[in-house]
C-alpha cells in the first residue's frame, strides 16, 4: 500500500523539519504545496529533498492568492493521479498523525477498508515556552480532550472509482454527503498550533490581518486569531506566558470549559521513529514583531497602490472618458499594474534579505532546470514537427490514392456498363442463332421430306438455253 500525505504550507520554519521527518517513519511519500514563504521554510524543504533525498514532492504556488479548497484538492489529485497513492492523509504543518495509545500508525492505516473515508479527531498539545526551538520530544501536555471537537479526514483512493471526491476547506470533510464515513478512534491528529510565545504572536497577528484583507474570505472563519489580536491590542503588546498557555488551551474550540482544569499529561510518542535529528531548524527569534511589521508594510503598500489605481479609473469614469467596457479594461490594467509593482517590491525584498546568495543560487538552479527542459521541449517540438510533416505527406498520398480509387471506380463503372451492353448484344446474337438453327432444322426437315418423296425424281439437271 502506498500512503501519501498532502499539505499546504507557508512560513513554518520552526516545525517543518519535524513534520517531514516524523511522518516519513510511516508515510511513503509527501506532496507539499509551498506558498512562497518569506522565511527559511522552502530552503529547509529543499535540503531535505536534495541533500538527504527524502521522498517529498515540492510544488510552489503562484504568488497570487489561491483558495485553500482549490490548493488541497489539486494536491489530492497529484497524489492520486501522478503517484497512484492508495491512501491519502491531508495534514497541516502543525498536525501530526499519531496512535491514540502510542506506537506506529502504519499498521492501522494499512488495514483500513477502501469503501469509506475516516474522521480522526484532534489532540491539541500545549507549548513548552522555555525552549529555544521546537522539538516533538519535549511535548508533555495536552488540553482536555473534551475541548477538541474538530477532526481531519483520511481518504482511500478506492472511493474515487465510485464517487466524485472534493475535500472541503480545512480538510475536515468531503463535500459529497452520500459517501460513507466513519470515526477512527484508534488514531488522533496531534495538533500543535501554538509552540512558542513569539511564534504565537507573529502567526496569529499576521493571520488575522491577512484574512480580513481578503475580500472573499469571511473573517468569522478566523475568530480564534481575532482573540489573540484583541488581547495584543488591549494589553498594548504585553502578553504573559500564562496568557499564551490559556490561549493554546482554548485554541479553535467553540466549547466553553474552565481553562484551569483543561490540561493533562500526555508525552508525545516518538519511540518508533528514526532519523529525527533536527539539522536545519532555526532557534526562535527574540523579536516577535519584525515579521508583523514587514507584513503590515507590504499590506499598506499594496492597499495604497490598489487605491491609487482605482482612483485613476474612477476619475476617468467621472470625466466621461470610459464606457462600461473601457471601465472593465481599465480595472484589468490597474490590477496588472499593481501585480507588477508587487513583483518588483518582492524582488527588492529578496535582494535585501540575508539569504540573498542562497536564493540566487536556487533561482540559477531553477533557470538551468528550465533551460534543460526548454532544450528537451525544443527537441521534442522538432520531432513533433517532423512527424506532422510526415503526416501531411501521408495525407497527400492518401488523398492521391483516394482520387485514383475514385478514377478507377469510374472506369470500372464504365466497363460494367459496357459489359451490360455487350451482354445485351450477345443475348440478341444468341436469339438470332437460335432462330437460324430453328430455320435450318426446318430446311433440313423439308429437304428430307423432298428426298423421300417417290413422286419427285430428278433425272436430268435443268440447264438454261
């Protein structure tokens, strides 16, 4: 059985290495959609793939926003169609598939029937705030399981033979309600959304600002991020360790419990794991606001550019210089201009970043790869062109043959007409012959009668004169 995980990630440098190393102890291969992180996430993935040859498949999203539902279903189709996965496990980077009572989940996964999909409930771990970097082995406590009312799904590929499978946003279910499902009690999703005070402040603040800036996204879906944002505003940024722990206990749960009792000891089990040494994971930064400030600056710049573009279009409309079609074209041009400015801004940030050399090298590798592919495509194009020329040539030959066939059919038709005509004449000749034969027979008969007559004798031939 080929077991695959699928994930969409962005800015997860503190946990991505643990995520990959842990899951490859029982998952065969991983499909990862990387959302153009501006931290070390992508570089860590490249090192795991290129240097250590781990079986991960990395795809980078385009820089324009793509809905979560579309991305995760694309990843599902990649695992299903490109790699023939038998079982697919959608996971966020802060989610780790574990056995309920410890041990390797592989045996449970291999025994799952293919006629349904499975719900696996969260088990949310609480952060260890005094650690300089993230490690699974240091996770000791979980919140009360009664507060974890969310589940993720596991999908056997066999369902696609009978049903149309579309994963819902967040990978909590499948859209088609006719597909049977079952709660899988033997497994849990170890959910580790809050790992450090700095990480929490940065993640939740940027997440909230990003979501409310997205016109098409309902801010109510990010209500838990709004809680942390309001805490930061009301406390003027002075968040205590106790505040972070309590926030982690209530994270993304709509159930109301007393947070003082919502904590239980439950060490994270890595006893069955190999190759868990972290080589590329950085320590947590001492400043939680640098990324927030960078994101806020980009957000403000983008807003200003979009606002100016819209203002220019509106002025043209008020001046009567645009009709409806021109308006739509102007909006499109304005959007293109903003995207171009964003692209230029991102390039400037890359040139100023501390990873300038590494990223340029990655770009050069990608260019070399693209040139190689372009060369292969050119050779393939030449082959296809020659094949197309040969096809055209063969089509001409076939056309000539068809014309000759038509010509021969006309000749055959004329011959057939001539044969019919000759057959008619032969029939007439035959009828004439038959008549001649009949008359000949009559003459013979008459002659015989004349010879046999006794009254008729020829004694002397008749001579004239």
